[in-house]
C-alpha cells in the first residue's frame, strides 16, 4: 500500500514537472514569434517594396499636350520602361535597375559609372520602340519624354492609361512652358514618391542644390558672360536655344547670359551679329551634320572675329546634359562655370 502511494505521488510529481516545462517552452516560443513579427514589421517599414502603410500615393503629371492630371499609384511599379536617356540614368542612379524591363534611345554614350547596370537592361530600340514591343514587356510604368507619347511613336498617355499602364513625362521635355532646374527637382521628387525612395531622391536634389550654390558663391562678383547655345543643323545653319530652354537656366546658374531670345534656326550671320563670348555646341550620337563639331565653327572664316572663336571658348556639350534634365544637368552647369571663369576654378 505504501509502495502504491509512493508510486502515485511520483507520477503526479512528474506530470507537474512536465506541465511546467511545456508551459515554459510555449511561452518562450510565443515570445520568439512576437519578436519575429516585430522585426518583420520594422523591415517592412524600411523596405520600399512593402506597400502596407505607404500606398496609395498621388502625384501630378501630364499628357503629351501638356495637360495636367493626377495619377494615383496604388502600389509600387515593378516593371518599368524608360524611353529616353535622362530617365534611364536617373533610375539607375537611384538604384532601380532591378525593376527596369526595357530602355531605349541614347543621345550620347551612357555614363561610365552606370554602364555595368545599363548593360543588364534590355535595349528595346536604338530610337523609340514600337507599341507592340512595349506591350510585350508588360510594363506598369513608362517614363520618358513627351515626344515618346506621340501616336507615331509608342502611343498616347491616354491609350496606355486605358491599358492600366502608368505614364510619367519629364516636365522639361515639352510639357512645361518654361524649362528649368526647378522642374528637374520636381521630377526627381515625384520619382522618389512613386517608388517610396524619398530619402534617396532628397539626397540627390540636395546635392545638386549645394553644388549650384557653391558655383554661385564663387561667381557672385563677376560680370555675366555672353553666351549662345547652338546645335549644328547642316548647310551652315544652326539650331539656337532661347530663353525658355533648360540650357538657358543652366547658363544663368553658371554665370552667363543667353543672347538668344527664342529657340529656332540661326545663320552664320546671326552668330556674327550676336558676337558671343562663349558658344555651347550641343552634340548627339545620330547628328551627322557637316557642322556638328567644333571644327565647323573654327574653320568658317566668316566667324574669325567672333569673340568665342578668337578666344577658343567653344564648349562641346552632350545633349543628354542639356535637354529635359537629370543627373548630368549639374555636371553641365559646373563645366560651363569653369569655362566661363577658369580663374575661379583652378
């Protein structure tokens, strides 16, 4: 009898011990799970691809006629096509290469620091791709210039929106009345909002502003340099960029003054009459004109007495720096300032 009582008591003791142990393990496991949930929530907050708390986000953009409308992104786009070089280089700089499913239309060689990233992205066309090629890539955002969204190119903003594809047009590519550096900042800011990478976008914008401020601090007491911005058009004719162009704002921020009021065609005689102190000569890959190089200006005897020619102040500049705007824009401004005032940047 005594043995039986002892056996029962031992059994009860063992059951109690096991119950406490299991409870302890369960509590530990539950605490571990709670910690994991907290950690995952923190990661989701830091990860721009997680949409739970950030989207929807609404921005303003345009169709190719310059008509403004609102776009609401309900989630982060993850299949992007860029139709022009400045958008391509901007997205690569912001680290979005993994979600770029196609690109097109280089005006100049890609920046060396972005070449490795660029080569991993499918090039859909040397110019604008066909609508069919774009559709086959199943994008959910197309980012480019207003000219891309003409019917003869990839089709209208409205036609893509009806297919459920978002579009984003750079302001300085033809939809803003006056092109400016401020519009470049707005584009970058919007891209930061669309992709939930506001910190990266802000960092890029602030860096550009700081570099421009540094230039203007150096040139504040200098007389403005008289400038013409030209592009060889063949047959002794040039395209000139006027006051509403992006390059006009670049020239002014670098300490120059643009002598051309309006964009249009310029003859050799027009250049002689303006007599600029510096000429910015814009070039691009498919130009192939008989006056697309510095030689075209220097070898024309009619221009021999123009100050910019006499003093060798011709600044050969890629179109990718001066049109629409992007990460190259600040490099262009810095180069202009150094050419205008070399004594300040030794």
